[in-house]
C-alpha cells in the first residue's frame, strides 16, 4: 500500500470512529464542519484525498488535531516474545493490577 493510500485509510478510519463515538450522523458532522455530506461519505470510504482545509474543518469539529486523523493503526502483534502492544479487552483494566495490588506507586524511569 502506498503512503497516500495509507493516509486515506487512516483518515477514513479515524473520521468514522470519531463520528460514531460521538453518535453523530453524517448530517451532524457536515453541519458542524461545513464539509458536505457527500465529501464525508467519500472520506470515510477512503475514496478521496481531502484538502488540508477540509481536514482542518473536520478535525476542529471533533476538537482534535489533523495529526490525530492521520495516525496509523497500531501494528498487530504477530506473536513475538515481547509485551503486548495494547491493553487486553474486557475487565475494565482491573485484572492483574488489582490482584497484585495495582499500579499505584510504580513509576517509569526517572519520574517522581
């Protein structure tokens, strides 16, 4: 996949997830951003390369940066011996941390 297609896919994924996360319809996002519903459909379908101005209006309507819309999806962990790259699903994150006394008091590196 080319860098252009990767960017289009990332934008499509983030716009759709941000919109759905706010329970906005395409009409609602169009109204808030000033971007036509037809353009938003094309963006969410990764069928267009939106201008910087269009991305600015969409990002502003969500209260995020343009960079957030361009973030790549995390690389899947293909079974290496390292730690998982994402938190496990379910359980609200309490699992092992609660059983072992939690993460409270633990600091990374030189944090105080």
